[in-house]
């Protein structure tokens, strides 16, 4: 079963060719154009996807030894949540390719896709599992009873963790998007030299708040706090908040595994604390490699593979549309409404 998967929900243009869950070839074009604007400019992102996507597909097909769409069994694209204009580019392109070759099209939920990067790998996930999804747009905890039964436990009340990283990095002159740069600066700083608040610190509350933390970091920066020390304290505060709430849910629900996903799981301290805590508590940890923590098309392809494994004739209607926000209580990989 060959699947061609497309991801254009934000500012990364990504294409992957899979055989079931196995990656045959993939490419990611990370749009640099936004850094000089200090944030993502939605129209520029959509236009860049429009320009880059066709060439990226050709590259992936060539790398995978595929000569025509006839050799593809199914097409999948992210429908949301994300930037509507960006989503529409990948969605319209993929639907057209599926239609032209008479193959099924599947619309995929981006949040579920982040979790599905761990689907079909060498190690099987043992359920129940606690899932931490931390990206530039989302910060949520889920209870996964199986791959088909994913329940939201709680989310951020304001900013996403990645957004807080990016805003703090930007104010400290570390560029945009600055999560990775702040992570590097933090390696050179001392987290104990700077004290930051831990909003909604009670681990039993599966919700987060990062906007106050970001403001506290701003005040410290304006007072002349050392950049690296501030970065180190910020990183430690966020990582501890994320992991303490995750571990509380693991204990409460007698979880057997931890699934971590989303761009912020590229963070080195978060990765280290997750490894330590899961090893100590005998939990199976599923942590994506850094390239597949941030947006990619392999996760979209794996979500599609899972849908097709359950229902080999599954397909989404060609009328299916992009959506900007997700506000459900149960999460499904099928992202077509
Ligand atoms: O999952 P993703 O690629 O896009 C969304 O779906 O939002 O996540 C991007 C986010 C950005 O906010 C970026 O700054 C953050 O992930 N990020 C990091 C690191 N690498 C990427 N945050 C902290 N430390 C990192 N090393
Ligand atoms: Zn994402």
C-alpha cells in the first residue's frame, strides 16, 4: 500500500511517500521567509506552499522510484487545525492528484497525526498511554486507551508552549522561530540564577498557562538579566510543568506508556527529563526523533495508513474542507468535516 502524504498546515511544506507505515522517501522545506518578519505571515506561507509543493512531490517520487501517480494507492493531506490558506494549498493539490488518478483521498487531523508518528513502528505502544502534544499552536494532554480511543484530558488556557518559547526567544533577540535557539542558549546558562513563576503548578490540574510566564521573562529581560540564564530558567520551568502534569496523569490512570509529540519535544531538557522520569517509573516512552517532532508528512502518512488498515476502502469526500481550530473532546486521525 503506497501512500503519498502532504503536510502544509503552517510554514513547513512536507511530502512523504510510504509503504504502509514505512517511509520510502520524504522531504521537508522549512520556509525561512518568515524569520525576517518576526513571525509567520499567513499569505506568504500559502504562496510559498503553492510554489514549493509540486517540485517537492516530484523529488519525493523520484527518490522513491515512483514514475507516475498510477503507482500510488492513496493520497492524504492535513485538513486542520492550522492556517487556512496554507492548509487549502496542500488539500486542493492532494485532492486533485487523487481525483486525476482515481485513487482515494484521506483528510487528516494534524493533532492526531503528531501522535501517529509513533504508529506502526518497531515497538508497539502498550495502552493505556498518556500523550503529551506540545507544539507551536497546541499544548494538550490526552489519555489514549487505544489508537482509536483518544480522550482529551486538558489543554493550555492561553499560549501554547512552543508559542511561549518563540515569544521569549524573540524578546531576548534570539530570532524567530526561536524555540531551538533558546534551547541552545539555555545550555550555556544557569537556571538557578533566575526565578520564574510556575503558573497552574498543581500537577493534578491537566491544564497549562504560559502567557504569565512569558510576561515574567519579559520583565526580567528588561531588568538586564543574562540571556543564557533567562533561557535556562525558562526552559527548566516549562519542561518541569509539562512533565509533572504528564506524570500525575500516568499515575492516576495507571498508564503503561508515554507518547510525546510536537515541535517542543525537540527540546533537549524536556527530552532528558522525559527519559529519566519514564525510566524511573517503568513507562514505555515514545519520543520522536527531532526531525519528526516538528511538522512533517510522515506522521500524516502514518495516520492515513492506520485509517486504511482498519478500513481498506476508507476515503474522504472531495468536498472536505480546511479547518483552523480543533475543539473536540475525542481525537481521531480522520480530519474531514
Ligand atoms: O509541531 P511544530 O513543528 O508546529 C506546530 O504544529 O505548531 O512545532 C513548532 C514549535 C515552534 O514553536 C518551535 O519554536 C518549537 O516547536 N521548537 C522548540 C524546539 N524546536 C522547535 N521548542 C523548544 N525547544 C526546541 N529545541
Ligand atoms: Zn504541528
